[in-house]
C-alpha cells in the first residue's frame, strides 16, 4: 500500500478513538480536582498578538528566539503568534475584561493545545496539550503552597505516587540583577570556555546560563576552573522575599509535601518572580520533570495593567499520558450497552435504543446481521452488557440481559429494566473497586494529625485494625452534591429514585446515579443492596460531618483561632443569644479553663 498523499505535519499527531478514551479520563480527573479547589475554567484564543508573548516571555527566551510560530495577517500585516503557553493569554483576558472589578482573587484553570517549533521526540510535539491553573490577585505565600498542593493532587488523581517538588526562589527583578552580576563574576575566568549560546546569554540574561543543556557547560560548572561554588540566588534575596520563601517552605512542610531546594531552577520564562517550582517523578529517570510553575507578580503590570500578583503552573498532558502508558496504568474502559435483536424484533430497536440513550451509552447493529454476529461484535467492541430482544421474550414484555464479563444473564420484565441494569453495572464496579489500591490517608485521619499531632505520634506505633474511612470536607462539595447529601441525611437511606423525588429541580436519573457514586468514592456515602437496587446511607453521622466542616472553617478564615471565630459570631448584629445560650457558653468556657486548654 502506497503512503497516503497527505499526512499530519511533522511534530503533530492524530489521537485515534482508542487513545482519546485515555485522554478523556485524564482530563476528567484533572477537572474534578481543579473544581474541588474552586478553580473555574477560562478559554482563550489559540493565537494572540506576537507582542504579548515577546513582552511576557522575554525577548531573549528560547520561546521567542527559536520556538514561536509567527505569522502576519493577509490584510494589514498585523503580526500574530500561535500560543506557546497560556499564562500570558489568561493575564491578557484578566485585564481586557476587568476581572479585578469582579473580585480581588481569581482562581482560573485552562486546558488545550499549545504550539512550539522544537525538535520532535518521544512525548514532545510541536502541537502539545497542557492543563494549568492560575491564582491571580494575592501575594500571600499560602497561594504558592496551594498551587503546589493542587499540582501534586492532580498527579495523584492520575495515579502517580512518591512525587517530589524541586523549588527555588528567583527573587525580584532587583535581586536577580544582583545575582546576575555575581554569576558573571564567578564565570568570568572561564567565560571563553562556555558554549556560544551561554556566552550570549551571559551578556543579555545571565540567569539563562543555568538553563543550559550543553554537556561542556555543565561539566565546567562543577570543575576546578571556577573558584568556589556557584553563587546561589537565595543568598541575594531581600528580607521580604526571604520571609515569603520561608513561609512557602513551612507551608509545604505542614502539608507533608516532599520538596528539595534546587539552586539551578530558574524556569524558562522571564515573568517569574520569587517562587519557582517543578514536580518530579524520580521513577522516570533523567527526564523526571512532569511540569512546573511559579509566581509572576510583575507580569500583569508588564502587560499594561496595575501591579497584580499571580502564581500558576502548567502540565504537559502528552508527556503525562506517555508516563501513564509506560507504567501500564489501568484506565477504566467506557461503560456502554449493546442492543442485539432478532429479525422479528428489529423494527422496534431504533425506538428502544433512543429511549435507553437518555440514560446510558448504547451501541447497536445497523446492518440486519444475525444474532450470533451481533453478539460477537458486542464482545469485540467491549460492551459491558448486551440487551437481547428475543421474539418470545419481547411478546411477553421481557428482555434478556447478558453480562459479557462473566457470561451470566437474566430475563427481566421491561418495567424493571433500568433498575436491573443499574444493579448489574454497580455490582461489577463494586467488585472492581475492591481490587483497586487505597490512595492514601482519609481526610479525617489527616485532620486528626493536624489537630492532635502529639496524640498521633503516640498512637502511630500501634497498627490500626483497618484504614480510617471518612469524607472530604463539606466545603469541597458542589451545589448539587450538597443537595444530594442533604437528602440522604434527611431520609436516612435513599435510592436514586428517592433522591430524584426529593430534589426541587432534579437532573437526569443517570446524573444522580453518577453523583451518588462519586459521593461514595469521596467517603460521604455508603451503599447497601436492597433486592435488585442499591440504597445509599450516610457514611458518618451528621454531627461528625458538621464538626469537621467547622474545624475547616475556623482554620481557613480565622487562622485556627477558636476565640476569633467565636468573637466574630458574637459581634454579628444579627446574632441572638438566649439566656440559656449564654449560660451554656459560660459553662463551656469554665470547663475549658479547668482542663488547661
């Protein structure tokens, strides 16, 4: 067979259906984590003014000098560029639409293709996909910590383990100038031995010398030709930047995120200030970096806006998916049904399938083939269940359901079809879940470590009978999820139909079923089998969930101070306390004093 006339351009590729399933899974898991952190999606154009990237990335950067796709409009000759990264476009949109007027702090995320002209290699393409996040509007070190924690949590949602964070501070423009001069002086005795590219960078932007991949340069940095050790950026930090740096390290320590200082980490774009970081999976060997980010407090001002702090990260999805593939990571296959029919029932199939597709993903035969051929196709395409419309069964109002995973089958009344399908699918998913590895400590257990570290240290020598199971904090739930949890708490136990009947603006049956499964996976609910259906129950008592949510509220908004939280409640003009309330509070205060707390 001769080669096709047209092929995908070098450095690009097609993602075929068997590959997109893996991508959709990864994208969905990332989206779930980002939204639990209350980040909202933003979508910007694939191309922008060339000047936007030249100003943000830096004229001397590799992105601008070597990798950017630039073109001019046919009319007017205006110069544009395909986006090599997304942060500049997000900041441009932030300014153009005056998002600052809508709130002081904005949490934003994006996902989509980027473009750089570079040498194609395994996992690296000229059109590549990224997912990233930006937190704009606060200079707080806690924002840097949140961004790194979010980055790690996204990768853990994909199944990565034992990640480590390489971190550095690149200071402010003033401290970078001071460091650049110190670096020039240190390299001066061997300046002529540097590669041509590093010599040029030493004149225009000395920090970019640290980005070199040239083996000769790297060997020179550790040789005796240079006096002493390489100067470090951390040694030139001003007091404010140093305080910011130390608070970021303390925050990572508190969250238990493994990290190490990398003095050579400066990131490849000029807009970074203070914190810069990369996340590594050391199991990948030399090319262990999974992505990175940092703070860019001067970028929005550089683009013509007011001084506005920001911090963000980006993740290359192509390389991430390749790493998952190399690990043979199990990606859940899509769940769908297949409808098979006989010649006598074939006329009823289109209407039957259309009704099923309001709830499920359904495939069918379009070529009037034999029942045996349809069954073989269903198995080949990976259907979970086959719904067989036999002549006799159809006349009796019955349908045969065959589970292709174990060969079992049931004949059910049409009125019980949906409940039976749900039961069979959920039973299979439950079996698969039992074999899945435990991701880590539950939220309640983690909180207990934070609240009572001494008690935890004493108890940690004892092996627990079973891993603790408890829910994420109520604050992590979306509006619809909170509604569903409230219904289950109120009823005590509820099926999908019960939940639907108790929602004022109910979504589809399949949506509620999916959200119940998600709430169970998060630890909020558990299920029991009641005949042919599943019923859901609260995983913990309402009082326990309320107490956890209250602890979260006090830490988040009152710095962990119970006194400040109580004072805020009492100072509220709308607060009303009865004599009984005042007496109860007095007793609790006295009890606390006696206990020495």
